[in-house]
C-alpha cells in the first residue's frame, strides 16, 4: 500500500485536479521529490530553491506536524497519510483596504 498524499485545492492544478495522489515510501523529502517528478511544478510550490518547505506550507504525517517530528527527513511508510495544508492569511488588514460603502 503506497503513501497517500492529500492535495489541497490551491495545488490541484498541478495534479490535474486530483485530491489524493500516491507515492512510494521513504523520507518526506523523497516523497515530495517523487511528487514533483510526477506532477511538474508542484515541488516549486512546496519547497524553496534551497530545499526547505516554504513558510506558508504546513505538512502533516498521520496528523502529526512534521516540524515536531524530523521535518523533511521524517520517514513515511506504506499506508501513511501525508496532508499538505497551505497557511491561510488575511483578515482585518485586508478588509481595511476595501472601500467603505457611502452612508445615506
């Protein structure tokens, strides 16, 4: 049973709309490398040119944040679930830039 990788909506343009893709077991770095080979452009969305995760990308292995495991060297085994979640930002500062409706 391969590793299952959940792909969030924002990255599905690289996976032809697939919400879940599979990869061979190994380190998380190897899994992401294989995904980039199979889905060109996906790796650049996840990793910096230096090979670290972009700040806005969170990755979980079986619901455990990899930052509290071994980061990209976390081992991923058959049947494990890798979840990729882009960080969400915005709120008041973004809303403050919107024009206010005219008062009556």
